[in-house]
C-alpha cells in the first residue's frame, strides 16, 4: 500500500456514528463507532485512508464486519492544530466500486492538549498562537472544535499548509463541499466520576439545548461540531432570544453578555427580520482564549467588557439567527455588516467605518496577494523570457494566493471583511429602504445560482437599471481594490464669496467604485459622489459660499488597496487668499 499512490479525496464520508469519552484528568479522548464511506471517484478503490489528529492513535479498524490489514503513519498537514495527522491506510476486503459504500468500524484514543505547532512553525508568537488554537481536554479547560482545529473524527484529504497562501482554506472548503450532505451523529460523555465526586458537569454541543449532566449527543448536517464542558454550571434558558451556559462564578458577566445580545436585536430587525432561533452564549473557561463564533453560537471567556463592544461582537450571532444562506459571502458578510450597523447606532457613521477599518489592513495584504503573480524562478525565467515579467511583478516576500472572488472564496478575510464592505457599499449606492426590501425577499432555499442576489436587488430598481457591473467587479470576480489618487483640485470664485471646486480623482485599481466627497470651509459643507471606473478618472464639482479649506475623498466606506489619509487640505489660489 504505497502512500504515494493513495487518492485521499476518493472517498466521501456520508455518515458518522461515534461515541467519545473524555478523561480531563489525563487529557484523554477515546472514540469508537462507525463511519460510512462512499467511493466518489471513477475508479474502484482498494484502500481507504482515515485521518485523525497526530495526538491520537488507531487501535482497531474493521470493514463491513471483517478484519482487515491496515498500517499507521504520520502525515504532515495543517488541518490539525498539531500540524500532523495519524493516518490509517486500510486494505479493503475487495475493491470498492464507484458509487458504492462500506461501513468502517473504528476505535482510537490518545490525548488532546493545547498545541499550536502549525502556527508557531510559521512564525506566530507562542502566546498569540495558543490564544487562537486553544482546544484541549483538561481539568482546567475542556473545549474541542472540529475540522480545521482538532481532527478528532476521521476525515480524508490531501495535505494543506498555512505557508502556501490560501491552500488550507481551499482544502477545507472542498472537504466541506464534498461532505455537505454527511450526517455526523456524536455522543460525548465524561469518564464516569468517582463515587465521592459530587461535582456537577454540563456538556454543551453547538446543536441542541444543553442538558445538565456529563453526557450529551447531537446530530450535525453540514456543520462543524464544538464541544465544551463546564464544571458547576449556570444555565439561563428562560429568555426569549438568548440562552447562556457558564460557570456560576461568572453569572454576572454572563448576564451582561445576554443583555448585549438582546440590545442588538431591535437594531437589526429592520434589516434582517425577526430572529428564527436563539443566540447561544457559552463560556470558555480559558481566560486567554479568543472568542469563536459558530453560526448562532458564541464561545468566549466571560469577563468584564465594555457594553458597546459586547453588543457589536454579539451582532454577528444575532444576525445568524435572522438570516441564513448557503453562501459564505452572504452569511458571514451580512454578519459583519450587522456589526457595523450596530456600531453606527452607537456612534454614527464615522464610528461604523472606523470599526470596519480595523480589518482593512489584512484585506489590503490579502488583495495584494490575490492580484500578484507567482514569482518565476531564475531557472524558469532563463528558459522562458515571458516568465521574466512575472518574476519582476511579484513583490519580494509577497506570496501569491490567486484571485479570490467572493462567490467562491474560502478565505475569511474575503468572505468576512471584504463582503462586509461590499454590503456597506451596496447600502450607500441603493439606500437603506431598497437594500432592506431586497434582503426581505431573500430565501436560502431559493439561492441556487450566483445571480440570485443581484436579481433580488434589481427587482427593487427602476426599470432599465442593473447592478451587473458592480457584481462583476466585487462579487463574481476578484479585480482587487480601488487605488485612488487625487489628480487635481481647482477652486474658482463665482459670485461674491461663492466658489466652485472641481475635484478630479483617478482610480488606478481594477475595480470600479463610487466614493463620497465632502468639501468644507468653516461651518459650511458640500457633499457629493464621484463614479470612478477601473483605470479611469472622474470629476466632481461642488459649490460653497466661501473658500474651501479641506476635503474628504472617500470617507472609508470603500476599501482601498493602500492606506491613505482621506482628509486633504486645500490651498487657495494666489490672489484669493485673505
């Protein structure tokens, strides 16, 4: 069974039925059960590959009730927090024909300790890496996420590295697409307690309402499981739109989080409608763990936080209770847009745009990577002079990840940050009422093709208007970000102290946009918008009753390829100064 000949994407996992036992005192995890695999390839398969975290080890594998030959090996990949997997390469009793399934009984065990090897080996500082990869089983803290964090249930896929651009995200996206119809049924239990141990436990799974006790079970379809165990738990499940699970000494903080979620709801109902289900808040007892949201579930350390900050953070799971979508750029982009809307309620438009701007630097880097060409090696360039241009165009140290259209990207920077900006730009272009009306007609079950949302919006527009150009630049394709340059500012006096200022703005980027412009003098202000085609320019003329002193070109509502000061001082022409 040579590993080089293996096709790790040949099998689809259609059903899991697993029983996991946790032993926090020893960091232990023991799993047994069955998985059903189907041959999705066009060729009969003689081997099956089953992968779990490298901290776990295979104990037994049977196929269709028969004993089989199998060997165990380590496989380097970043889909697990340890940076490695333990593979079982299983010789099937007979080749599995295309489209046929087999039932595999499995048993494996080991430990799950905090491990951020995959992050530290690419240079992430230890403390920051462990805040992100916080999964572990221990007396102090027990919490497990699924694929992409801890591979504690069997999978099979090719290696993916965080060092290779978008490879990891794309590999996980392809796996989830392949397994979108899979059923994952899990039963989780804490190791039986000693007779003299009267501690109360609560296991929370991100699927159904938690029940007191050291056992829980759930069935997942197209979702990644999250398991959290709490000791001496507090439960608040009597509020209409929020449930919370926490330790008793964090009760007051948990109430603050629930209040913050409830305050976000009325601010978002105008946009997304009434919630269809509850927000669920779950405490992470590791105080250093970064919060993690999974749909309507929000996992976070319960501690004192600024009420406004908590409300903005919880706007994301609140939005998930109101609108669902099979498309990441819609589901997660609208959730980010919801956070900006709540921030706007708190502090106005500038505060909302400042909130979005916190993530713009990461977007600028990601877009630069998506637009750069892979650097050609000197050897390749010597063989093919045409490749010399590619080598020169790729900035030193910049890794190319290839274009990332919102419609298909698996990178969070795009489907969260860029998508949130896209929804904000649609709002600015269409107006609140038009966009709200389009969203009110959105139905996840009807979203079968890429143009669905565009058609919903165009149905709200006057006849003859369409959004094709906008969606082509910002959603269907990845043309990068606008690169704005102020080409000229010409001020001319008209009658008395009145002035007309002609502002010419150039867009050196590949995506067209429409940016707001504000012209000011003392207490007077004149505003407008200028449409900027890709690799083109636009002119806007604004009037004031006095000589302008400064202007803003783009208030931050349109993401740009490079950081730039939006506010520009205007120097009056000679002879006009006073």
